[in-house]
C-alpha cells in the first residue's frame, strides 16, 4: 500500500459554487466594452466612474475636439475679401497738396505700410496686440485676460489679435455669433501661417473704422488732422488708436466735453502702453504729455462738394477720363484714385469772393425782376504753364446749380473774339481785291466803320442775308454813329463791328478758324462760316478763352489749359498726365502787337474800368446780340482771367437778355464783368511785381480797305463809344447757321 499516491482533498460543494460565481462575474465584466454602470459595485459606487474611465473619457473628448478642429482647419479656405473692403474714395488735392475734396461711397484711401510712420504703427500694436509680431494670429491667453480684466471693472480691452480684427474687417461681418467667432479663429490661424505680418498690419490699418465716416488710417488722418498718414506723429497716432476702440464716441472729441475726456484718457493709456512695451521711453512719453492732447480738428457732418468744390471735381474727372480711357465712371465709382490738380486754393477763394461781392452790390433779385436767373462764370489761367488756377462755376451744388459756367458751351463770346481776327489778319494778311494775293495788315490799317454798311467777300460779292428783304447783309454797330474810316486799333478800342466783319471776310474763314484753333479753341466750339463769326458767334468756354488771351500774354506761345498734374491709383502713378508742351501759336511780333492794341482798350476804350487795377494790363470787352451775354477777358504777364455774365431760366435753358440787370438799361462787358475781373485780379496779383509787356516789333506799312484815302482822318470817339461792343444789331438778322439761343448747357470737356 505504500506505493499508492493519495488524492488531494476535493472542494466542498458550497465552496465550488462560490468560486464559480466569482469566475462567472469576472467573465461578465470582461465581456462588456465599457464597464458602466460598474459591475460588482452596489449603490452610488455603481454609478461613479473610475479614474481610468474619467481619464479615458477626457482623452477621448479632447481627441474628438482636436480631430473636429483639425478637420475644420483643413477644410477651411480663406474667402475672398468683402466687396465693401475693396471700395475706396477718390481724393482730389489742391496744388499745395492739401485735400480739395473726396468723393465715393466709402471714405477710404488705402496706403502701404511704408506710408505709416513706425511710431504710429507702434501705437496700434501697443493698444491692440502687443504680441503681434510673435503670436500665430490668435491669442487664447489674451482673450481670457481681456475677459477677466473687463469683469474686474477695468478699461475696455480687445480680446482679439490684430490678425483677428483684420480677418473680421476684411473677410467676415461684424456679427457677434459663436459660429462667426469660430470661423474668425480658423481663418486667422490660416492667415497667420500664410501671410506676412507686414501685410496683415497694412490690411488692418486700411480697414479699421475710425468714426467720421473714415475707413482706414489715411482717411482718418485727413478727417481728424487734415494730414496724410505719413505726416502723423506718435501722439496723433495714439488718439487714432484710441478712436478705433470707440469711434462713435471719440469722433466728437472736438466738440463734446465727455467724448473729449474719455478720448484723452484712452490716448494717455495708449502712450503708457507704448512705454510698457518698450516702444517709447519715459522721456518721450513726458514730452508728448507736455505738448498736450492732440485735439482733432472740427468736424462738420454731411459736408460735401459745396461751393466751388463740385465744379473743380467735375472739371478734374472730365480731364482724367479724356487722358486715360481706362478710367471710366465705373472705375471712379470704385475709388482708389488720388488726383493732384492745378487749382490754387487761395485764388479760387478770391475769385468766388469777387463774384459774391459784386453780385451783392449790383444784383438784387429780391427787389428787381430783371436780376433773377443772372449767372456768372470765370476762369483764371497761368499764361506761362497753362495751369488752370481758379474757376467760378456757379453758386454751388448745394444751390442745385450743377452746370459749370466756366466750362460750358452755349454762351457766345461776342467782341472778345475780335483779337483772334486781328491776329489772323496780322499773320496771314487779307485779300482786299478779288484775285490778288493777301495784303499786309497792321493795327493802323483803316476800314470803314460806319453803321449799316454792306460787306463783301474775297470774290468781291456782297454777302447775302436771306432774312433781309433786300437779300443783302447790312452790318450794324451798337449805334448809328458815323465813324468813317478808322484804324483797326481804334475799332478794337471802341469795339466797332463793321471793320472787323469786313476784315474777317477779307482774311477768310479758313485762316481765322485756323488761328483760333492754334490759340487753343476747339473746332466744335467755333460757329459755322458767317459774317457774325468774326465778331463772336462762337461759344468757347471761359477756360478756353482765358487760354487764348494767355497766349497773347506770352508773345504767342500757347499752352493748352489743364487741370491735373498727377494721378495715382492704389499707389501706382498713371501715365499720360504730364504738363502740355508749349507750342508756337503766333509769331511774337503778331502777339505783341495784339497786346499793344488791347492795352488801348483799357486806357481809352471800352475797358476803362479795369484801370482801377493800377497795373499794366490788356484786355477786351464783349457784348452779344440783345445783350444775351457780357464778357471781359484781361491779362497781365502773370495771369489771364475771363469773366462772363449771362441770364438763363433753369427751367428753360435759353439765353435771356441782360437788359435791366443791375438797374442798367444796357449791360456791357465793360461794366459788371470788368468789375468782377478787377476785384479778383487785385487780390490774386497782390505782392507780385507789375511787369511790362514786350515792346511790339514794327509790322511795317499795312494796307487799307480799297477806296480809303491814304490821309483819311480818324474821327473822335462818340459819346459813350466805350460801350459799343455789341455783336449784332439793326434790321439784319444773322445768316443761316448763326445760333440765336443758347443750347442746354453741357460740359465742354475742353481744358
């Protein structure tokens, strides 16, 4: 029996059941994917997760969120900029570089970051996002810090980075929804990774809203300090960085004490932040504090193209579109153009003031019916350069007067055209006998000045007039005074019509028209061939007529009047806006002799009121048929200015007679227009020397009209002869093609 092995004890029945139950429980627990509720626990512990479950759940949630964010980031694309952020205004500048006007639906002018001083850039970085150059475009800590700071009652701080604000301004809207904020964060992260910090900062500065309708720092610099952004200092930049925070309040810092106090406090805080972030020293900060708060200039909401600004902008836009066909109404409406003009700010104000002063003294529409609807236009040109220095287009857009009286067609120039005829005759000669070569003409050449004479053409035929019952033209002067045979000089001084009508026929329409065009008149402004053409039925603008007389002032050198010196678009200079090249329009001897004759108009002729200027001047008066317009155009060596007066009912665009205006029975160019001209020129030439005109070269012995005795005496001027400058009088009506009424005003587009 000793070799037999004993069997180990067997478990009891009860013990076997318990172990089986335990094994069964473990098997069940291991079979569940998530042991929850927890097996083998009772009561509350059954529902409390284990630390392993908490950790696993947290990791799972973080992973899911990360995956969702990663997917969202991967599928997010940078959208196109909002169309509104691409809109800018157009800025027009006076000749001295200050802003003349702006137009466009959005007051914005984008600039490059290089045009913003580094110190001013620092103002915005210190105030809005001190970690701008090191963060990835988003700053969760900054957002949390801003929330805590504001909850504690501190000053308002932005929780967004500059990148986020750029994204919100440029690509999104201003809504405060969670989805918009999440999208902003994703796009900001993408832009932060793909776009340079300089480009982001530039975009941010160009899209911020500063109040006063100003979008972008350039518009803000203009509207708050009347400066370009590149001229701002750190103190002014600190105010603008403050204005971004509360533009609707700080825009009134010029007038509202509460707004000023809060703006000043925020301005001071920005400068403190500059010191804290190392962008300013304490000494520099103290210097700005000593200089005081940079109060913005006064703001007038709603101010627009008032006064002469509307006409100057209209003139400029027309010029730009003529010289660059790529510039259209559509492109101008989108903005972004910077247009530098020739307009002199001081002279423009002086011209408007002269018109207003004379109107107030002479025109009284409230008490005199004849004074209603009287309009004036004027233009002033630099003879040496052709620069349009000033215009008077009317009372202003705010008075619902939109037609530019300085640059419009339809007003005949009357006797102010006679110097063109004289210049053409001096240059080309005149056919005094049929079949002969043109004879030499000088200011001393004599012609019949009597009223009612018949006019012959170059073939020796009498000029016809279909409206005259005789079938022939009988040319008339303003009065029936018997002038006899008078020199062209005397006829110019006293504005006698008959010699110049006959002279014009002898020179011929082609040569006179050629001279007119050489002096700068546009072909479409010249009247059709007729006897009246030679005494002013053409309708050039006041600007172009000032340019004609400017050519006399420069001894025959003509420069087309122009209004724009430079145009840039989004910072790029556009070609085609160089100054017009001076050209020789007349021989110097011809131009100087014309000037010498026109000096006599002032000293002893129809323009004697201009003597009040007390300078060496030359000029010519002009009055048209039935006194429908009155002109005076005069010049010195430094300045040529034209003034026109006419009357037109806005509801019926047709010239009306000026008779009775100002209480005068007849209104001549030597009266109200000369008074305006003299008052303006006195102010405009103040401080400039009185320069003499060149002594005219002798043109030799000129021929007279056939039949005039060589020793024919010149009669003395008649009483009031100085007013005889009407274009057409008497029984004869203009020949077919002669305008009798002014067409509706339309831009000449001629400058």
